[in-house]
C-alpha cells in the first residue's frame, strides 16, 4: 500500500467515524478539518507546504462545493492523495491534479525550498519538471 493509498483509506475511516458521532449527524466541516490535519501529519518534512496545499484544497474544492454537507468527497480526497503521491515521487499517483494544482504546488515548494531536505527537494523538483509545473 502506497502512502497515498493509506491516506485515502484513513480519510474514508474519518468520514465513517464522523457519520457515527453526534447521533449519526455527519459534520462535513469537522471531517474536512480532520482530513486536512491528517494530510499535514503525513508530510512533516516539507515546512509550511502541506498547510498551504490544504488551504488551497479547501478554497478551491471544499468551499465552493455544490454539496457542502457531503464533503470531503472521494474526488476531493483524491486531490490530497495526489499531493502525497507528489511528495512520495509517484508520478502516476499525481494524475488527479489539475494545472492549477500543479502551479500552486510549484509555488509553495519554491517558497519553502530552503526548509525542505535537499534529497526531497531534488525529487520534488524533478517531478515538477516532468509535469511542466515550473513552466506555468
């Protein structure tokens, strides 16, 4: 199981748990907060990049959702899973990312480059180059 797959599985567990608390009333906002916190825990070596990416995720996908009471949807969880794949150097796992997601990721990584370990930064930059995220 990859890190992204584990993250997705843990997110589904969070959603299931949230559906069984508070007398079965699902609190989407709390589930989103827990998923975002879990994402940040999965990426401790990247400075503020994970927090910036969760802020982007919330503003771009969760906040404007036409079904806010159902968030985070599986598709939106896949966005964060794709960012975990990015951190793991798994090019195939990044497919759910949009052009905008790649641009934001490149900007966040560039702004925190001095705090990211060199080997991790090299792997990230290689993947950003492969995906042409630095050309946008």
